[in-house]
C-alpha cells in the first residue's frame, strides 16, 4: 500500500513536472539567471555557502537554469565524474589490505587439520583432506611427498593466499557496488530509471565513440575532431585559429607525441564494430571487432593523417597533411584521391563513398559528390 | 582551488598571444567539441562550439578593437568548466528559443485523448478531481524548500539520473534517492491533507484522484487546468450540491 502511494506520486510528478511547467516557475520577475561564471563555479564547487544557497534558490524555481545545470552535468567528462571514496587512489590500498586481513582472519579462524599419525612414516593424505576444506581446490600432492610438502599442501602458500585475498577483495567490491546500486526507496520508480545508476556505472559510453570521428586523446582529437563547418560558423572561425590548429603537428608536434605515447586517433564507423586507427606516418589499422584486434592496412600515404569519416563499415575517408585524401570502399584497399590544393586538411565528414566535405586548416570547406574526382569550394566561404 | 594558470592562459589568449592560443587550441578545442557532442549527439551543437571558438578568439570588425570572450573569465572555476558553462548556456538558450517557435498543442488535445479512449464525453467529476489534485500538488511543491524543489526539478523535469542529480546537489546518489522518497511522502501527505480539508474529499475520492492522475498523466498544465476547472467548479457549487461532501 505504501509502495503504491509512493508509486502513484512518482508517476504524478513525472508527468506534471515537465520542463517549464508553471509550478516550477518561482522566479521573481527581473531576477537574473545564473551566469556562466556562477554556473561554472557551482560545477567546480567554488561557490561559498551564501552564493550556493542563492544559486540553488534561483535554480529551484527557474526552468531555464535547471536546463543549464542539466546541460552542464551532461557535458561533464567521464574523467571528472567523482568516484566512490573506495575507488579514490588515496584509499585504494585499503581494498587489498582489507581483503588480506579477511583472508588472514579466515585462516586463523578455521581450525587446522589434525594430522593423524599413522604407523607408517607417511601420513595418509586422504585423511587430511576432509578436515581441510580450504585445500580442496589445490592439487593433490604426490604420494611420496615429504612432511614439509605435506605442510605446504595443508597450508596454502603465500601466493595462493594472496590470490584468495584478491578474489575476496574483488568479491567484496562487487558486493559493495551492487549494494550501492540498490535503491530501496527507488523501488517505485519506473523500470528504466531504476537501472540508471547501474548502467551509468557499468558502462559509460564515451562521447568519442558516439561520434563518427573518435579522438582517443584531446591532443590527437583536436585535429581529428574538427568538423566540417557550416557556412555561418566557418565564416566565424578565424583563419588564425584554424592555422593554429594546423600547427598542432607541424610546430611542436604534440600529436606525434600523442602517437608516440600510443594514443591514436580512431575513426568509428556507423557500425561501431568497425574502426580505423590512424598511425603516424600515414599508417592505418582496421578493427572489425570493436577495437579488440587490429590489422595494419597498406595505404601508400606517408603524410600524417588527421581525421576520417566512415559512413558505413566498408567505406572510409581519411584526410591529412598536404592535401592527403584517402578513400577505401571495401575497408581494406585504399586509393589516394586527388585534392586540388596541397593545404593541410583537418577533418572530413562523409555521407557515402561519393559525397564528402573536407575542412582545410585555413577554415575552408571543399565538397565532392563524385568520390573525389572533382572538388568544389563550398560557396560563401 | 586556484585557477591562476587558467586565468593567465585566458588573459594571454585575450591579448592575442600566438603561443597561448596554440596551447588553448590544443588543449581545449577537443573539449569543446566533446561537450557539444554530449549536448547533441547528432552533432547539432557543433556549430555552437565553432561560434564560441570564434568569439573566444575575438574577431573584430575592421578598425575596431578585438574583444575576446575570454575577458569574461574571472578564474572562479577551471577554464574547461567555464567553457562548458558558456556552451551549455548558448545551447539551452537556442533550445528554448526554438521551443518558443514550436506550434502550441491542439487546444482540443484533452478532448481528443478522451475520444481516443472511446469513453464518450469526459466525466466532469474526473476532470474536477484531476484539477483539484494538480492544484493541491502545485501548492505542496511551492511549500517545499528550494533544495527539495531543485532536486525534484532535476530528477523529474530535467530527467537527470540519480547520480547526475547528486552531482548538482553535491549529494551521493543514494542520498538523492532517499531525499526524493522523503519529498514524495511529504507531497503525498500535503496533497491528501489539502484535498481532505480544503475540498472535503473523502479517502475513496482521494484515492480516485490519484488513480485518475496515474491512469492518464497526460500533458497536464496546471494553469490551463485551473483556469478551466476552478471557475467551473465554483459555478457548479452554486448550482448544485457538492456531491463530494
């Protein structure tokens, strides 16, 4: 009954408190919305108590600022999401320590098997086993094992103890996680909402994977993730800024450093199982199993590739320095597409094997609709 | 926490220092795009990131002084968080501006819903009970303290997850869950009290109110419902005895 009451209220709230509903509008006319500075300080926990209370009071009745807060949370990188205190590096040592202590306690608490003295000079191992449950999983020693070996058999060695402790530690973590995720009060929430935290903790899909071009690092992604600019935005982007982007590899070569560190640019196809990894010096690797295994492709390119677009698993366009454009329509063989200029190319957005839009380092966009045979400067740029 | 380094970078970028701008492009441009993709996975927010990028650079009209958006960064947060905040602000404002241009729902949508069910003309008691419940709920929500209302808004209106709501309120998701449950109990008690005391509904009628609202939550709009129903309710009270008493 109590759960029914809670469930009906949950449903009622879910239907009533849609964004912008009047009852959530408690803002005094003329009251200023949260500005970016305050919003950012709130997100970084840099507001003092009074500022915080004031901001919360405003946001409580302001649909716009609630939307802003929600947008801020959604853009928070996974790396900045606070972890459970147990997962903090400073406390991480407690986990194996606790597990080891537990294992030791079990070791002490469980009675040691009594070695039955037999008339023979060798004790019967079979008489020991029933009294030593913790040794069941261990391999049986040979019959002619000496007394020292028997002791070793009955008492797991240190490495086995550590292994047991590790297993217990992992089990303890798993149990704690599952306990954390159980929300007794949330039992009345709709099914999808109940599983939300579990899903969020289990696998947080990276933004990079959801995008067609998936930079593995900010450094490498900076060049690779540059989009084809819309006419308006392309006009707005300063040429110097674009050139600065282009210099990322040519001047300080940070991308090369990223490559050297094993942090590559990965182009994810429309089917995420197929991915292309761009290597320094024009190398490309292809994975058909979501990145578990990679096969090196021969492209013939020597210039560093900076980005790509794979509208379907067999089709992939890649661009790079000096007007390098590569196209594969079978996912295995690559052909170099002639580009009208030797300008550095930052990114490409392709819709199929014929149509693609390339963005140059100086902010212009070129379009092809015939597989790269002809390129047209996007008008108005 | 001090963000002096970020502030210095912003100052140098605003001044147009080439090296600083290079560093900014290298470190923060991918962040902007990732944030834009998080806001709109279809890529619809990337143009906002591009225009923000341009504003940060501070394009100037010929002859005019360059005005970079960086000058608004005061170092109260990290530069990365501030960039996300500015991008979010622009995204939400565009979203809301777009929403204002959307056509209003059909004025007969309630009637159409009822027609769809094949239940004939709407039951006046049903409409009245739903309106009373909504009215009582609105009042009960108004009485909550700001933090509780914000938690409700984040979870129900913005449809954030428990953990996300907790990040805004600096609470653990288990705490958010507990607090939401407590708030629901408070609201339920207050709504029932109001229906009982102000509108003289009995337990069975109150239960019916919740049942009706649960059966057909629909796009309820309190202002719309109350404007239609409360005067009708008053007129009805004048003309006939209130059966709910």
